[in-house]
C-alpha cells in the first residue's frame, strides 16, 4: 500500500511537470508586482502627514534624520503647521509654515535634528502631532 501511494505521487508529479512544460508555450498574464511597504523603509525620500477632520493623520511618525515630511490639508479648515510651543514656535527653528494652508495645499519640512518635535495647527492650537527623529 505504501509503495503504491508513492508511485501515485510520482505520476502526479510527472503530470505536473508536463503541464508546466506546456505552460511555457502559452502566453500567461504577468502577476502584478507587489510594491514593498513604504512605511518600514528607512531610506524613504519623504513622508506624508494629512490634516483630516479630527486631527493629524498619523498624529505621530518616526523618521530618520534628513527625511522630508509633507503636511497636506485634506479639510476645508485652515491649517498652519508650526512647532510647539504655541504661539512662539521656538522648539524647532524653521518648522513653521508661516502661512495658512487651504484645502489641498501642503507644506514640506526636512527634519535634520534628532529629537521629539511636537507641533500643532496654529489656527487651532489644540490639534497636535509629533515627529520623532532618530
Ligand atoms: Cu501656534
């Protein structure tokens, strides 16, 4: 009985090889190439933070020094991205859009300094987020 099932396996294996061989002559659709997940790639050229109804999304991201983060306003509310503390914006010099971003507009900032950089919407200071550079 054992031998018999072994032979059966060999036959089905051989059949499979023959089918594969025939496949070589028939055009086949190319399977879609799956893109690697961008969130876990430390050599990202850039990252995005969206301003949505309810706040920044994600409201905390971790990046490597030298990464550019682009903040995009996805709401009809005014967005003014700025470093904490409000209203001085002095924790991280230069991290301040200095103007209102309307719906669809964006502001990009490159984080060179290691640290935890809290920020807020200057037009709605209770809405906060954090960029961790390490
Ligand atoms: Cu402010």
